[in-house]
């Protein structure tokens, strides 16, 4: 094994270094996007098997090395058979993302901001109470699991319909993750702070409570006054008009096309694993 590595780098120094760097970059990005999801358990299992294979090969444990080699060889074939529908969908999405004309496609962060703005202004005029949290770096899986999983495309019409009073999903928070509505009717942690003004209700306390433990951005529409508020960390922005609302949405949610395109392939990989293990967890 050691001799193979030495020969690998000796015969093709530049291409070998580039090859290794690309592989490590792909592994790193995959781990980053799998972190906080059930796919992380699968990656840990694969890492353990690969590490055991390397150790057994280095120490000359031929029987164990042969068994692990068989597991790896047949495991690839078994994964292709078991995950065939999901792999096909991931490859289709990969092809669309690689060859689509981006000039004709709206920036997803821009679309998210537009839909949020339209929905919030509509609900504010009609005093429809709403609570919407947008996931950032800290994962919101534990709160998503408390609600009704949707995994739906975002539209301002859907957001409005969710919060129409006396409908099945209006009570609780909508959580948005990876530019999709992950779940509705979710429970958020209530803040116990004594600094919160008495006139603010449960929605504001839930938004502040989530901001105390995560970096999520949460938007609130008051059912009593129709005022729009925003919470990020421990900052509460109250009574936002359209101009200030748009400014804060752009400031916190806007992502450039370059940053977004860099993540497309890894989003497909993450979505594949997340969808598969979510299905297994729901059975």
C-alpha cells in the first residue's frame, strides 16, 4: 500500500496532487452538507469500513482484508440496486443543473425573498398571524420533526394558505430549509427573557427563543396589529414597513449566483441522502 502511494506521486506528481486535492474537496463538501442529517450515520459507517480496509491491508491481515474487499465491492452493487430510483433522480437533477441556462433561471435566494415579501405584506394587510423561520448554518431538524413535513417548493400563495385561520397547519411555525418549505405547524422554543415587552405574544416569544439557540432568521406577522417583525439572534426588528422589510431580507438572505452555483452538485447529493433516510425514518 505504501509503495503504491509512493509510486503514485513519483510518476505523476502534478496530476496526482490535483487528483488528491479534488477528492478531498469532494469529501469535505459532502461531509459539510451531510452534517446534521441522517446521512451522516451512513458516511460514518463507510469511513469505518474504508479505515479498517486500509489498516488490514497495511498490517497484512489477509483474511480480514479480503472480507472487507468483498463488502466494499458488493456494497457498491447493492447500493445501486437499492437506491436506484433516488440515484436516477439525483443524476437527472445533476444533468439539469450542469447544462441549464442560468440566465433564464431566477436566483433561488431572489425568489425566496420575493415570495416572503409578497406573502408577509398580504398577511399584514389582512392581519393573518404568521411565523416563518429560515434555516441558516445551524440545522433545525429537531424543530422540523415537531411539525408536518412538507418538503414543498416555496410560493407566496402556499405560504399564505398555510396561515389562513382554522386550517390544519396554521397554528405553529413554517420552517424553510434549502429553499424549500421543510415543514409547517412546527413548535419553536419559547424565550424566558424578562426583557421582552409585555404586549408581544407567543409568536414573538417563539421567534426570540429560536434566535437564542440558533442563527435562523424568523419572520412574524402579528394577528392583533398586522405588524411585521424580524428576529435574528438576539435582535428584534419591530413594525417593519415594506422598504425596511425588503432591506433586511436582502441583507440576510441574498446569495449571489456564483455562490449558489458552486453548491448545486452538493445540494443534489445532500438531498438524495436526506430524502432516502427521511423515508426510512418515517416507516
